[in-house]
C-alpha cells in the first residue's frame, strides 16, 4: 500500500508544548499532539471505494487489517504524529472562546496524483479541546455524516469526504433528547478526508488572543497551500484571500439552497476556509418547502440557522472572519466593500440560480422574478421541493395550464387542502411559466436536461438516513450500501430506486431523527 505522507500543517505552525491529554486552554499554538484512544473491537461498516481509489489504494488495501487499525486509530502510521487543531468560534451569534477538535484527531496528509488528503478520525477519543466531554461519536451520527458527505460530493457540492465508517466495539453514553434519559449506544469512527480542515475559527482564536504572529503564519500557510494562485503581496495578499473565501462561501451557500440542504449549525467553527461543507451534525434536507425550517432542535426557538437564512448567516460569519483577518489587512473600507459586494452578488446570484432550476433565462429579470415568486408559492401549501423541480422539468411548450398543474400535482403533500385562492395563484404562475418557456430558444428536451442536472432526483431525506441507522443498529448494513450507491448518481433517473423518489411518509413527520435532530452525537 502506497502512502505519500506529509505533515505540512504541523510543520508550518507551532504546536502545544504540553503533551498531556487533558482539557485546557492552549495558547500560542495551532494544535496539540494527541494519540487516539484504542478501539476494543473495530469493525468496518462501510468504506467509499471510489475515494479509496482516488487515494491510490485498492479494495484489498481497504479491507486489510492494517487499514482497519489505521482508520480506527489503533495503529499510528510511523511517519505521522496525530494532532488536534486549536480553534475558536462564534456559536449562535456569540463568541464562544476556544473550541478546537474535541473529538477529531488529524492523522496525516497523504498526497496522491497531486491531491492532498488530510486524514481525520471523528470520534477517536478525547483531546485537550474536549472540554470534559468524551471525544467519542455514536453510530447513528456517524452514518449520517458518512452518507451525507459522500452524497454532497456526488451532487457536485464542495465538501469534506468520508472514507470509512467503523464501529469501535465500545459503548457511548448519550442523552439523545437532552431530557435526562441517557442510554448506551454503539460507538463509531468516521475517517474524514479534505485538503484541509481549517475553519474560520482557526483564524478567530489567534485574533481573539492578539496572537498576530500565529495569525500570519496560519494565513500564509493557507494561501501557500490552498490559494497558491494569489500572488499579490503584503496587505493586498490577505485582502485578495478574504475576497476568495467570500466567493467560495457564496458558491457553497447557493449550492445548499439549490438542493435544499440545511446545515443546521452554521457556527463559525463549522465554516471551512476552503468553502467546503463541514461538520454534518443536525443537518437536514428540505422536504416540504419551508424557508423557516431548521432540523436542529437546539435552534428551534430562534431558528437562526433556518433554510431561508443561510445566505444571511454566511455573510454574518464572513464579517467575523473579516474581523479576525483585520490585523493583517488594516483597511476597513476595503473589507466593507468586499462584504457589501457579497450582499449584492448574493441576491443576484440567488435569483439567477432559482431561474436556472426552472430552465429559465438568467439574463431576463422577468424570469428571475418568476423564479423568486415560485418560492413563495411553494411555501403556501406543503409542496415537496425535490419532487416539484423534477416534475416541472416535464413541462412542454405546447401544454395548457391544466396539463402542467396535473404534472406537478403529486408534489403536493395534500392537494385536497389547497384553497381555490391558492389554486388560482398556481394557475397564474403556470401561465407565466408557459409564456417564458415559449419565448425561449431552448427545446423542451434541452431545457429538461439542463434542469435535471441542477435538480437532484435523489437526496438523503432525513427518514432515509434514519431507516439506514435503525437497520445498522442491528448490524444490517445493506441499506447503507443501497443509499450510498443510489446517491452516487443523484441527478440520473434510476428506475431501480424509484421508491426513494417519493414524499416523506407520514410516520416520519414527527419521528426523532427524521423531522427534528438534536446536537447529541
Ligand atoms: P459541533 O457543534 O459538533 O461542531 O461541536 C462544537 C464543539 O464541541 C467542537 O469543538 C467539538 O469538537 C466539540 N465536541 C462535540 N462533541 C464532542 C464530544 N463528544 N467530545 C468532545 N468534544 C466534542
Ligand atoms: Mg464542529
């Protein structure tokens, strides 16, 4: 098995001088060395074959005892020195101080075909950043992270990846509803891969401690390795870097809106500096279109991280990053200009994205307006977002209003409750849509193809992940395999998986894990 190991992050920044693995404040360092806890009886649940291939490894490599030991944290690669990163963060709008990798341990960076894969074990035991928690993860949350990160990748959306999921053979105590009823659950470890796991919070912690020296080292490292095309100098270099992070964050958030993904905990410690989706906790997928929906029970009151607010929150988080980078840039008007630009770009790109989802012309203001108005209509009665966009792609120029309404009717959760008033609104909207597509040069087939490449047919609905979890608790991993395989082609029609192109079943409406998720993981 071929490893090409580098430890660029730990070479670029100073480490914690204390080696003791005890919860504490770590100052003047970017990370602490830490050894993963030994898993008593690790067993592979699933691994991502394609990702293993991308790393230059075979199926046999992944199935070997050595790999199981490595990916469970039981063996350390001799060329590596595992570590946990120090970062801070704004949580739910407030500065939370030091957070750090409380249950993630970075192993090494493996380079293959010019790609850098940083390896990280989530749930491999406590670190100095565990804040007196156990540093472990349970099987249910690990399955959710594993399946969703791979699904996100195949949707074409930047994300951290998941190479493997392993049960440790150890039990973990969790109070899933935080209501004083803790139970023992199966422990698991996901091996996550990304070019880097650096977050906004890594910059914020140094800035908060006025540790400008390390702030600069971290920023220079990030630019050198992950934004190497930035060739400007001094303060301009850091401003250019910030601009690019803004751009990537806009793109990421627009992509989430496009497919109906709600991150659930967009704290600044969960924002990747590379614009990747990171930290799959109480996330969810919009089923009936509702901009106010959040899957996270912890956020049920303020709904800060609701679907319709993700663009605003991305901007808010970028303001925090701007504050953190300020000592390197020292130019308030320039930073303000970048942030203002974010806001106007966001609005324009958001409506253009919505128009594209409908196969409409993004340079026509009328088309963008129609696409925006649709989002209001979708929210008026329970309408399945994913199903709606797939069905409307079958519209044809020669159709009449009732044909189109008939086409989309199975996207409504309960057509019978639709009032006459709303029906009329739909008829008006459909008339205008038919006018738009008739004025367009694209053929019906061209439009449909474009739309289907943007509107996924298969998403990891919350109840689907829960079914896979329920089976896995009984050591039946077949549903993980089925969903994993299906989600590799989210935009294709896959007749063998037609049963997953369906509205959420009624039983899932209120079930824990399906409609509401706590942060317990
Ligand atoms: P999250 O909201 O899951 O992104 O986590 C916020 C912070 O809590 C991060 O610093 C995590 O590393 C830490 N954390 C979450 N769960 C645990 C755990 N079971 N043990 C130790 N630290 C944890
Ligand atoms: Mg986190």
